[in-house]
C-alpha cells in the first residue's frame, strides 16, 4: 500500500510539473495555454483526490472475499447506476418512464459501441 501512495505522489508531482512547464506557452492568438496558480492548485487537489480514492477502493476490494469478476460486476454496476442517475438529473425534461436504450445511446459512435462491446 505504501508503494501505491508513492506512485500517487509521483503522479501528482509529474502532472503538476508538466503543467508548470507550459505556463509561458501561448497559442497562435496569444492566449495562455494554461491557468494560473489556482489552476495548478486545482490540478493538484483533483489528482490527489482521484489517486486517494483509487487506492482506497483497491484496499476495500482486496479486503473482501469476493472473486475478481464479482468485484468488477459490483464496481461497474455502481458506476453505471451513478452515471444513469447523473444523466437523468441533468435532463430535466426526461422522466424515468421516457428513458429507453435508444434515447440513452442515440449519440454513440462506432468507437463507443466498440468500447461497450469490449467491456
């Protein structure tokens, strides 16, 4: 577990260093390609939270007696449910009765269907 936290720290430091190296870079219109110190702080906080949640999730799953395929089913079920909840909450004009597979997948490209099939 200590190696995971070390890896997370390296991820945060490396990403922040890559972001900081682009501070003086501008696009062809003269607009800055990066934010300011607040943007750097936001990047660091979001990466830290994401890394911490990944380490905590792995720890929680490794401490159970569930098989790996069952753990994946549980994890993806929660993810799909939360994504469906978020999608329906953002679409005020659609009620749960109006939801169908075609309305949820109407903008899927061929690549999106390939990813779905591979999962």
